[in-house]
């Protein structure tokens, strides 16, 4: 019962690839046959967090400025924590960024979702273009919008006002603090993390219609700007003492990693504990985890699956093994090179994979891999090698059709230096995408593999030399 109460409190607070061939000596592999899609490489951490030089936004939240709550390394979050006096509203005026995805999200200060507004649902100002609509001109000069934040609960689908996000929470009094995030995913090449348009300007309109701007507006809504004011909810939800207790449930030195790897859908914060319960006397706790919850400030457009890896699995018992992931990559728009039109009819808007430390830390270990960075063959099959830099196989290169991701040396950020937490993101702006294999369409924990099929990566372990013997992918 004590554990069940703890879980409840936690929630409330918050395919097989074509055969490889062409075996060759290291460094002399022939080029891989692939699709016509170009592979690009984004800056490891982008330009870093942007200081808006405004009292409302401050410095943006990125992997560089504040590495908490597992930020994707290709994303930027302009964040502000505020309180709207009764009857007032915040008005944001900005320009649509040159990027893959853009949204506004409102959560409680502890990351519990209240409201959101995706790019495709934002009506542009008169005479302007929304460049995120399928077929739209992504380079449109006139790209402005106006969005209003009100201190009311979200009335639900079909009842929201246009270009409005709702900061209130049902059953709670008005004037409660909230955090708004303007999210920008994958800015175009050469653009800063705002997508080259700067931050939205914020003004406040009181209940009697009196407007204010700049410092007066920030004072009226008691603004706490930027990354430094974000609450680090991970150690609150997952204290080290709790993780220590869960690690003690198993005698396996690799726990919570398993071989073969098991993928879990993220239904809410408490599901991050499922791998710790699995295979232990507390296995039954998994069935009690709720299948609907919000928290950790997760992007509601994303569906997530996650698993644990450990370098000690495989033939090298000293932990110098590499993890090889194989799967099929969903179709997504290509935007990084500044393509002129937004592609429509893709399976997802954005896909990425990141390795991370564990729940107490919440740190992303290093640069993630996003969809355009992953080589694929004509069938969209991919191979990703995760290893320490010193163990990177010589054929883990674009030329050989293999993506590489640095395992990093910090492990789970706690007591498992050889472990890493993998998170795969599927971003779509509909709750149940027409792409049937999307994470969002996984209806129950038991159907992750069945639903995702070849789009769920398989994991195998081997040494670098064993991987090198496979040569380059033949396509």
C-alpha cells in the first residue's frame, strides 16, 4: 500500500535490415546503397540557449542552459512562469519560426499539462502566412501571429477560442502560477534556436482593458523568466532514496536494463519506474501504473517509448560492447536545408532518439539523433550504433549507412555507469495519427511491439570488431 500511495503522489505531482555485405579492412568499406534522401548533421547542441534580453522570457531552456527533464538537443524552449490577475490576459505577438515544429504549451510549475496550441492550429495575422501548413511557403516574409493566454481552464475540443491557450486548471482557484513554453524543434540551417525570428513580444491587458508592456507587464503577472526558474521536478518525483530502493529489488548488476531490451510506452511519470519493477518481486506493481497522466512538462504532440541499455551485455564482459539498433524510420518533412514548401502527408512531423541519465537526474547525455541525421536504405531501414567514442566501429559512418551516437560515461547518473536510458520520440499534431505504427497509437503496454512493428528498434550487443566484420550495408 505504501508503494501504491507513492505512485499516486508521483502522478499527481507531475523489419530486419537488408543483409550487410562487402566485408573489408577497417577504413576501406565501400559506400552504402541508400535512398535518395540526403543525410545532414545538425550542430551538436545548436547555438545554445538564447538570452532574449526581455523580462518575460529571459534565457531559453535548452540542453546547454539547463539540462533537466531530458531536453532533446535539437529543441529550444522559451519559458516564463507567470500569474494572471483575475480577468486579465497575456497577449503574445510573434513571427512563425523557420523550423520543423512550433507550439505553445502551458503546464503547472511542476510540469502538469493544462493547455497547448500547435503550429498548424495557429491562425496567422491578416496578410500573413502560416508556414507550417502542408504546402505552405516556408520562407514567407509575412509570417506574424497573435496568441492570447487567459486564466481559465481549457474548455475542451471544439470549445476553445482561436489562438488561445488556457492557463487555468479545473477545480483550482484563479491567479495560480503556470509555466508557458514556446517550443521550437529543429531550426533550419543557419537559424538560431528561435528559428531566426526572435521571441514573441508579451504584453498584459488588465480586466478593465488597461494595457501594459515591458517591465510593467512583467510586474503585473509576477514573471519569473527563463531556464533558471524552471522547477527541476525529477529529484522531487524520483528521489535517490527511491531509486536506491528499486535497484535493490534485483541482484542483476545491469538492472533495470535487460537483454533482450524491453521497450515501454511513456504513459506518464510513474511509467519510468516500470523497468525497475520488471523481473523483481514487485513485478505486479506495473499493472497498477496509470495509463493516463501528465507531468514532466512532456510535449503533448510527442509519443515516447523508452528502454535501458547496458554495455556489459555482449561478449566483452569488461563493458566495451556496442549496442546496435535496427529499425524502420517513419517519413517526416525535410526542413533543415530550408526547403521552400512544408511537406504534407508524412507519417510523422519529427522523430528522434536520445540517450539519457535516469529519473533522478533527468539529463540528456549528449547530442540526440533526429530523423534527417539517420542514414536509411531504399526501404527506410536504419542501423544505429551506440558506443563510447573509443569503441566506435570504423564502419559506423554515413558512408556505410550507419548512424552513430555517443553512449557517454555518466551512465544512469547514479550508480550504473555502464547504463543508458534511450528515449524515442514520435511527434504528430493529432492524438491518433493516421500512421498506424506511431507510438501514439499504442493502446496498451502489452501492444507496444505489435503496434509499432518494424518501427520499434531491435537491440543487439557485440564488440566493435564484430560489427566491423559486417562491412557496409548493401541496401
